[in-house]
C-alpha cells in the first residue's frame, strides 16, 4: 500500500481487504482511493475513506448482506473511520 496513505487508514483497509477476501473470495479485483486520501488531505476523525471497489462478477443478495455486515463491523471497531464509496462490476 502507498506509504502516503495514513497508517490508521492502512490498518483499516488491510482489515477490510482481509475480511472481504475471507468472506467473498476471488471477487474483489481492485480498490481505488480518491478524495482526501488521494489529495493527501486526510484528517483522522474527520475525513472518510472515499473508494471505488471493482468486482469481477455480479453480487448476489447474500454478497450484499455480507458486505453490509463487513462495513458495519469495521464501523463499530473504527469509530472515527468510515468508508464511503461504491462497488462497480468490471464486465471484461
């Protein structure tokens, strides 16, 4: 991960990626960060993690529930850090 990404964000995203891969393996192709993180203007406790996640297949209702629960779990653990983004299907 880019060393310009704040340590607390790196920890959050490492856990997110690990949980995602554990619960919905081989589905997430890419995770792009934008907004304050990309602009090197992230403020801990104030900024969110703006992202675009690229998946390689259509997500099922079960997948969406798992992702929702994953986000909720991380929001409970990291009270001041929230992800704000979307999931896009790569049709290639």
